[in-house]
C-alpha cells in the first residue's frame, strides 16, 4: 500500500497538469499552486491525505485535483469503489477532514 501511495504521489508531482476552473464558485489549481500552498503551510502533504483516506479509497485512486472553494483548500480524490464505479471524496486540505464522498457523474 505504501509503495502505491508513493508512486501515485510521484506521478502527480512530476506529471500533473493544471486543472481548469469549472464554475464561478470554485477555483481549481494545478501543481504550482499546490506546491506554493504547501510551502506556506496552508495544506497537508498529499501523501498524508492519501494515507488518511486509504480506508475509503483503498489502492484504487485514479486522479487527484487541488482546488479552492469558498476560501477553503480541498483535494478532490477520484477512486474506484468495489463495484468499479468512479467516486470522488473531497478532503479539507488543511485539516484532512473528509467533506464529501459521492459518486462521480
């Protein structure tokens, strides 16, 4: 499990592209904004978040987004559930609290 989290983190760190905004109420950021927020101490490391939510996602994480919504930094983490459905869990990037876990449309 630990190796999968490390590999996923390395993949995201080196190959992630900025994610475009998809609405007026939230802003999505790419790797540069995430790294800046990490350096400033505003968010937890992604590896910490992935370890905390591993009981929810298992080893089935397929994508990660970093965004700001109403002044709150969040990770949107997409994963496949036991039935093969794509789900998204939103995690407060500063506290690590799970905010939502829902089917991805």
